[in-house]
């Protein structure tokens, strides 16, 4: 966590800029304005920590030098009245209204480790499959550039060092602040009130606990995946900041169209041509499907556009069952190549004496009286 980013200011910002940024954020994030909102309370805690560090010239200097980090405060801080100081003139760090005077005493503090952990973001990628690959399942190698847990600090953002005396509080564990002639004391944010330093910010990740990493992953696409589906690979997204849980890798699948089959939900559709005599007299023949050949029985008198359903020959459903295969027959007229063929068709029409068109309605006539 970068205090300058938290307040939204430049690193060369002056005291006035720091105060204005703090007041603007505090008015929006204060727990009294957002009761019960833990996210707002956590953000307010970060904003307050950033303000307290950057408004103090000494602490700001040590923070810029890397001697003071955002998470050295440890557990929940304590803050209390430590008496009066009449030895010097009043020199308050901020405005000394009554609300400002007790602002730190009345504000609710939460533990910093819980605030720091952040869930990692998801990563999106695409996979292009043929119809056959999507039907049977396939593997794809996906190269992702993601944030992974820092190997130097194991994702914590900090490294243990030889225990030393805290220079910020001179080993007392408390820091004092003056408001007029009143003196307040609170846990040292650098050592967490212990007076000793046992860890420091990781130099490799800058305290974030994550670092860039390029990784090639072999992803298994399940069988019968539909066009536009999304495959989720848990835990393969960006690593969470400071030990937070990682995000997921989301694979958006696109499936190429097939010249014969088309998928509608869990059903598989196909169109099969039949000849005139097959439709009129009936026929039996095999048709190819993604699962192998099946026998199609066309009854006599079948019309063009009629559909036949094969149970459990479609795509798998979420319940473990399968959809249906729907076969639509389309009549295909033969080419008339010679006079003999034409005569046979004319004779067929004379024998049957039927027309596919409805007879025109006769007009009724009424004699005038």
C-alpha cells in the first residue's frame, strides 16, 4: 500500500494538499457516515494511516526512505490521553477544533493485517475450437501474464530481520502527539507498540506480496462445450495482495460452425436430403452423427420438412443426461435428363390424379328476380 496513492496525491505534495486530500476522503469514508460498511471502514483506516504518516515531516522522511512501511503498525492500536504539556507554545499538527482534538480517540481502529489482504483479480483468455474438438473435448495451452505470490516473502510483503530497537518510538512502543497543551499517546505505528522491529518491507515486491510472472498452462476443455461458454480454472488468476486469495482464469470458448450439424441448446440438429421415391415409398438408410452412424427409417408418404427425433443423441445436459438429435428430411427433386423420364413423371401424375394445390373456390351465381 502506497500512502501517496491512498490519498491520491503526488510525492511532492505540500502540507495543504495532504490536508485537503485527507478531509475530502474522510468525509466520504468515515465510519459514522457509512455505519456497518466494513470496506469503507478499512479504506478510512488506510486514509488515516497515510495522513498521519505524511503530515509528520519526520515520519514522511523515514517513509520515503523506506524505513517506515504501511504495515509496520501490527495489531489494533491503542490511543489515550497522556496529560498536559505547558512547557512550550501550542503547535498542533492540524486544526484544533474540538472535533479534530478527539478525532483519533473516537475513531474506530481495526487490525491492519485483515485490511491489507486483497482478493486477486480474474484473468480472461480465449480458446477457439472446431466443432469436433468442442464435441469430444480438447486441450489448449494458454500463456498468461499474471501477478504471482512473491517467492522472496511468500506473499506476505515482509521479511523477518534480526530484532532491533525501534527508532521511531525509541523502544517505548508509544508515540506522543500534542494538541494545544494536551498530550496524547498511541501505539507506535512502526513497531505496533512492541518497541522492537522484527520485519521489514520485502525489497523484491515493495511490500505488495506479488510480482509479475508469465506462465503457460495446459487447459482441459470439457466435452460438448457450447459456443460462448466460459471455462473457469480456479486459483489461476492474479495472486491476492499480501496473502489474499487468488483470482481465477476464465477461458471464453468460441466454436466454429459445422457444415452439417448445428447446436441449439442441448439438442443437435441436422438436415438429410431424400429422393422423391424414398419419401413416397419409404426407406431405411444410415446417417452419420458425431457419435457414429444411426439408422433412419423414413415411413411411406413422408413430407419434406418432417422431423425425426433420436433420444439421448444430443449434447450432455447439466443433470448428466443428454439432449436429442433432431433430423429433418428435405425432398430433393431428380434432374429430368431424357424424354423417357418426362413420360414416366407424366404417367405418375395421370395415375395418381392429385395436385398439391388447393382447387380454386367456385364463384356462386344468383339469378336476379
